[in-house]
C-alpha cells in the first residue's frame, strides 16, 4: 500500500490499520506526513509504540492507529 497524506487523524488511523503488515519508519513518516527524524524522536522518548527486530524499528498497525487516535483526543 502506498502512502496517502490526509489531515484527518481518523482517516490516517484507518489507513494504518489496513496496512496489512508492520510499518517501517519510512512507511509511517510517509503516511502521517512527518519527517523520519520526528518518528525516531518519538520512538526515543517512548511516546510511540514500536518494537525492534535486531536494529530495525517496526510499528504494529493496530497499536499505531490507536496511538494516533489518542493524539487527537
């Protein structure tokens, strides 16, 4: 699935949930239209749910969508 930019966090959360596989830093940055540096900053602060596979960071689509929805609360 390609990236899609939108201003509605609910739509973005829906897109993320339908991604179908773990998102990479590049994937997530593209979907929510922020820099890769910002994604790494959120990960470093522990603000954004993620997991690591060796040195790679991945994001569960459902947890990431829930996080995004909580940012709009």
